C-alpha cells in the first residue's frame, strides 16, 4: 500500500503561494498609500489586514515545503499535519489583526480624526478591491484544484480582505455623502468583527485536523465500497472502520469478516483488492485491512447472535488452591 510521499502538485502550490506573496506586497503598499492620502482608520485597518495576508502566504509557502517531506524514522506518518498548523497560524494572525484594528478604531471613535482627499482615495480603493478579488479567486480556485487546505484557507482569508475593502469603500462613500466622520471608525470596528469570525473558523478547522477528526465524506465513500463488497458476497461484514487525514493524505483502518475456511493467501488477496478500491476512491491514501474469520454468533446482525454470558467459576481445586476460593474462568470446561 502507498506510503505518504511528496504531493505531485507541490510545485504548483508553491508557485501560487509565491504569487500570493508578491501580489499581497503590491496591494498592501497601495492601501498604505491610500491611508496616507485620506487619514482613514478604516483604510488603515484594511492595510493592516493585508500585512497579515503577506505573513500568512509566507507561512503557507513554508508549510507546503515541510508537509511534502517524505516519511522518515521519526515521522512514519509523514509531515502532512504541518498544513493544519499553517491553517491555525493564519487563524491566530487574523485574530491578532482584528484586535489591533478594533483597538485603533475605538480610540478614533472617541478622539475623532479629519479625512482628506476622499475622491482620489475612493477611486484607488476601488482598484485595490478589484485586484484583491482577482487574487482571492485565483488562490481559492488553486486550493480546490490541488486539494491544498492551506491554499483554501488563504483564499478564504483573501476573500475576507475583499469583503473588508468593500466595506471600507462603502463606509467612506457614506462619509463623503453625509459628512458623518464617525462612520469611519465604525466601519473599522465592523472589519475587526469580520476578522474575528474568520479567525475562529480557521482555528476550528486546524484543531479538527490536528485531533484526527473523521471526514464524513471520506467515511461515506469507504462504507459505500465495503457495503458493495458485502452485498456481492465477498465479505460477510466489517467493523472498526477508522479514518483520518494527515494533511492531504488519507489513512484508513478496518476489520473485514471473511469465510473462516478461506486460506491466508486468498484472504490477503481479497483484502488487498478492497484496500486498492478505497485508495483509488480517496486519492492519496493508505488503507489497511485486518482480516478475521466470520462467526455468526459474534455478528450482532445475525439471527444466530449470542451475547457473551457472565464468566463461569471453576470449583474444582488444584493441590495449592484453598477450597473456599473459586478459580474464575471465562469459558466453560
């Protein structure tokens, strides 16, 4: 059965991450330029979030390299969980950015600030929003295509950045039309709230991956194959099906119940064929089957099922056994 090795899409994923870093640098510089022109705390909050985008893309690039190192003696299951660490790191970075944005926005809400050159700033912000939307769509699409959780997480983060830019743009338009300067920090506070929500989703996804949470979609795929094998009469049943992810790599364990008269070679061939079906269905995967003889009396679904009774006591005494102390046995003599 295949062992975890380098992702064949690694080079493409690294290229997308590098593009995200370079584009993020340009977008961040543009946003800070708009802040310098307008003195808007909402624009400043958007620019600070873009800094997190750059850091997150750097973490992504490193995690892709680390997660694709081959399995070794110290890491027999490979290094795929580095991807979940990267997703968690991005969640913490977004949370930190949200806190900074919220603190500065509240300060400006009470102290006030004068906005300048809004017309030029609004046009520039519109251009930044279009570029950010294109980058977010590109990264998210690449993540889905190459089945990369860090790329998908980064794409969602960039979409959040687009949403915050649109929110800032709408807020500044309202300030321009109404003259209500307090709307500027209020929009920044809303951006901070959006950051908090996104950070929680990413942190939750990271925790689920690190704790080997089962994927319902994978579980359904595996059980569909096993039920098909059972219906065809190749196996009598199955149990102890366990699944987990190690980055993009899938691990599956299961017990297969086969005819007790089947020899070792035939049962091994059968198990290997079923393992192969599961691995082909999941993609990069390692499936391991334990084969055991089928016993109707031990199958809860069988009409011949008999639950285990209480242990029986052997009251026949050995030469060194006191007569008053029974010897407890788990099976009748």
